[in-house]
C-alpha cells in the first residue's frame, strides 16, 4: 500500500493540476460516475474531488474520507458515521 494519500477524482481535472497533485498523492480517476462505481472507487480514498453527485452512503463505503469537496456542494462525515481507526 502506498504511503501517499489516495485522491479520487469523480471526473477529469485540468491536466496540469492532475500532474501537480500526483506529485504528493496517488490520484485515481473513477472510470464512470455511476453510484456503485463511485462507492467502490472511494473505498480506500482519503480525499474525493467531486464533480459528480456522490451516493448518499459514500461515507459508509469510504471509511477514511472525512469530507468531499467540489461541485456539487460539499459533504462532511457526521458524528454517527464512524471513521477508520
């Protein structure tokens, strides 16, 4: 497992920004924006850069993610949603 944080992109970002981010993180792009795909792709993510609607239960599927930011609006893990230990 990589020691770099895992950043999941729901959609492509500017190529220069993708390269810049790749210098300090393991960056992956979801293969599509289907809810099941995003749920599965987020399982080991530390950060999700959002450009597509996320499943309502994304935090249950992605225990290390504390928040997801982008467009559409941000989402934040609630106290009732446990984080990874």
